[in-house]
């Protein structure tokens, strides 16, 4: 059994650990946290492919370093994070729910009133680290639509499995799924 998958992302080589989803399915874990080099390189490449937009949004939490760096490079002073739960400072909270392949339980995503105001009527770019099943992406799309934002693009560093066949997202590299021996699935 192979324990890692080697790939190049934004011109940088990385070894991604293989993680068991069930007896027959493994994924390669792409973790941007703590990897400033890959975050900066990925943000730069994604931004070069990004459509015109007014504001970016991501889901808490793995997309935060990426969307921060993209906003910084673009000279934008704001981005939105859909939180996993309401915070005390959030007023008039707007929520939706998501089932993610990497999280055991259903998750809540929510926006506060100031986030809603920042998105309403704006050209919104959705950004994430990995798009896999598309559940998190769908939840973000639902939130943006419900609060009156206009989605102009959906981007990720990696598109995993069938997500790589989608024509409605922009991504830097495809990421295969793996069998129990660590071999990429078609």
C-alpha cells in the first residue's frame, strides 16, 4: 500500500498523504495550513485565471489562507468567510448546511448581516482549496444566491475525482481518488 501521492501544484512538488475514506476508497489529503509557499504560489496562479469580481468568499476553514492571499495580491481589502457556526458578533445570521467528504457530520455554514451586505449585488468569486463532491461549493452557491450576490466564478487549487470533469469550475490541477492499494482510480 502506497502511503503518499506525489504531485506538482503551482510549480511546486508535494507529497500528499493517502487517507482512508472506506475499505475501497482513499483520498490524498491536500493541507495548505502551514505551507506558505504553496498558498502563495496557488493564490498567484488562481488570481491570474480569476474573472472580474468585487469580492471573494470561502468556507471556513481550509480556504482562508488561500482567499486571504488572493485578496492581498489583488489589492482587495475584504473577503468573506462563511463560518461553521454563528459567532456572538454576527447579527441576523443567514445559514445553510453541507455534507462534506472530509467531515463526519453535517456542517452549518453561516453569514452575518455585514457579510450579507458585502455580498448583496456584488460580483462574487467563490474560492476553495479542493472541490471534491461539490457539496461545500453548492452550499456556498446557495448562500451567495440567497443573499443577492452574483456568482461570477468558482475556483479551487485542486479538483478531486469527478470534480475534475466539471466545466463550471477553474482549478490548477486534477486530484485522483485512490483504491485500497494507493493506485489512482480512473
